[in-house]
């Protein structure tokens, strides 16, 4: 066995040398090599690469789907037929907002993890600027508290009246509410508490389906307060309920925590209970416009009475009380003048003596 090993090694050496010489000849004599040999070498080298490309293409899928994914999220969603909610809510207020309404706005921001808060807006500026701000923030809704698809705009007037604009930017529609019966989380101090950023369960009264304008309000509230699924700031579960109820032609908003008994591992609606968290507020719809912060009027509330008219009625009532007092005093004066009392003869008995005593005192002093 020891003698055969060198023979085997000796037999293999010429083959290795020949292989090495062939490589050297191919390297040195590239120009002298025949074109047929070069053409035969290329398919042999390209065969493994082609196989790898075919395997990776099979894993990646067809090219049109890949091109659609590269074109953007919108085209990919359209190609696959899956809707992706990219709702973003812009929340801002006007200058002059009071601390109470500012705290309400902060509570609403904490309830909407997909919202973006903006600086206060000058009340003298055009509301159309809000659409530009929403476009810059990539928002689809706007919540505008008067005092980036949706806008919540809180507008305060006379530092006491709060109006809420709920608009879809930039094409509309938009709804203007008067906000009343405001109670912030800090005021009510309820025992309920839920995780910040969790997705809410939206509960709507059956009366929302009775009239067309309430159906539109329901859809706008749904798109604004429903947190998108898989949002990077949202928690992937539900632990609170946002309730919208219609009473006295107004929308009453409440926030409840969904409490499950500790011994229950699975959520059972029959065993779960609701504990109010806050905030509380009431929305009185005034007008619905076709555009964002303007346009054709789709609905005008005939039962709405402005706070200025309410305060004027209270002042007129108070002024009426004072006016009735003045009128009664004038009537009494006229009555006394028209019906004088008869003179009592006993009233002039001592008038002469008193006059003589006064004249005597004057003479003595002189």
C-alpha cells in the first residue's frame, strides 16, 4: 500500500499540470485563443447565473406586481385590491382660546394617536389656509376648534363660545358644530382609565340612520375618530368605546373604558362592563357645507339658536324686570297726583302758635 501511493500521486500530477497549463494558456493567449472556445466557455459560466435568476424571479413573483409595488403604496394597494387606511387628522385652534377649551383639545389629541397638532391660527386669516396646512402635514381630516385629510378646528368667539369645524381636506365636505356642556378629564375625575393610543370601538345611535344629514355626520365622525389599523402610534387592540348618541337634536359624545373581569382570559361582551373615562361634550350641528370650510350649503339647522341670541334674551328678561319696576313707580306717582288725600283739619291747629314763637325768637335775637 505504501508503494502504490507515490504511483497514484505520480499519475495525478500530469493531469494537474496539464490543467494548470491550459489555464495559463487561456490567460496568456487570450488574443490567440479561438473564438469557438470562448463562445463555448460563456454559456458554461452563464448557466448557474441564469438558474439563480430564475429561482429568485420565481420567489419574487411576476414583474408587473413588483413594478406596482415599486411605484408606490397606492398603486400596490390598487394592484392587490386591498384598502390601506392612511387617515391623518389635523387638530388646531384659533387664538384667544380659553384654558378650558384648550384642555378639551388636548384630551381629543390624546384620544387620536393618528392626529397631528398645529399651532394656533389667527382668527383674522382666511380659513382656506387650513387646507394648505393640512396638505403640508399630509392630513386628510381637520378638527378646527374656533375660540391632514381631516381637520378638527376649534374656534372660540368672545372667549366664551366654542365652535368645532370637522372637515375633509381639501375637497370637503365640512360640518360646523356648536360645542356645549364641556367637561374635560381633569374636571370630571372619573375612575375609568384606558391605555393611551389604543384603538376605540365606535358606537353610534340608531337615530343616525334616520336622516341624511346625520348619515353624513356619522361617516365623517367614523373616518375621523377611527384609528387606522397598524398605525405606528396605535396599540393593536381595543380597550375603550367612543359613544355618539343623538338627543334633543344634538350629538352627545362619551368615552368609556372596556373592563373585563380579571378571572376571564377571553373578552366576553356579556361579562364586560363600561366605566366612563371622559371627556364629555355635546355637538350641536349648525351647517353642512359641500366644500372644505365653505361651498354650497347642504344642510342648515332650523332649530339652532346662537349663543348671542340666548344671551340677548336673558338680558332682555333682566331689563324687563327693571322696566316693570320703573313703570310701576310712574303709575304710582300718577295715581297719587290724580287722587290726592283730603286735608285733615287737625293738622293746622298748632301751625299759628309755632309761627308766633318763631317770630318772637327772631326779635329777641335782634
